[in-house]
């Protein structure tokens, strides 16, 4: 289980599902409430932002990119 701290816990506990983490303090979250519902965001120690910027992709596109082996930041 991933220990949640700081801003990650704030986001995770308020309308999102934690999808996973990279090799550092970055977490992937699926937003499940509000206007960004169904979109994937990145949560870091300095804040949260849509992936990829400036518009967040939906969960299906995020999974397809991961499955195709595309880099997270492409």
C-alpha cells in the first residue's frame, strides 16, 4: 500500500482514485467527481495538474498510451 502524505492525501481523499506512481513523488489520479470527472491528473509534491498539459486525457486514452509503451511525458 502506498502511504499518502500532504497534497496527495488531500486530492486522493476528495474525488479521485489513485492509479499509481512513477519512480518518484509523482502520482497518477483519476478524477471521479466534478467537471474533470473521468480525466487523469498528475499529483506531485508541488501540486496537481492535468495530464498532458494543458488538457487532461480520459482514462481510456491514458491506459492506451501506457499499454502502447509511450512515455508518460510524450
